[in-house]
C-alpha cells in the first residue's frame, strides 16, 4: 500500500468520493473467495458498492466514511474484518 493509500479524491458531486485504488486492492486481496455476501460480512458494504470500488467509481461520502472507519484509515483493520468470516464448510 502506498503512503497515500487512504487519500480520497473529491469529484464534482461533493457527496461522492473515490477510494484509493491501492486500498481497494488490499481489500480485494484480503477478501476470501466465495459468495458475494462475504463482501457485506467483511466490510459492511453491498455487492454493488464493491463493484463501484473495484471499478474505481465514486461512492457516497457517507458509505466511504463508514467503510474507512471499519477497515481503518490506513487499511490496518482489513484483516481483522476478513478473519471473522468463516467459510460454510469451515464452521463446525
């Protein structure tokens, strides 16, 4: 992750933000493969929001703020969020 991985870029619509691609890449790398519901379990965002992040499109400022609070402004909490997801066959 780059030094400025958590910087966000304002777009013309002030209510929209774009999350740094390096941070999204770290989120993607930490996310276990499987059902799209894992995105909600891990990061508390919808599949549609995840697709926007993945495609470097802006998301609502309020969603971006909550996401960054969950995963940590520097991405340090990403692993903690993902580790609490157990695959259905891993749960015993």
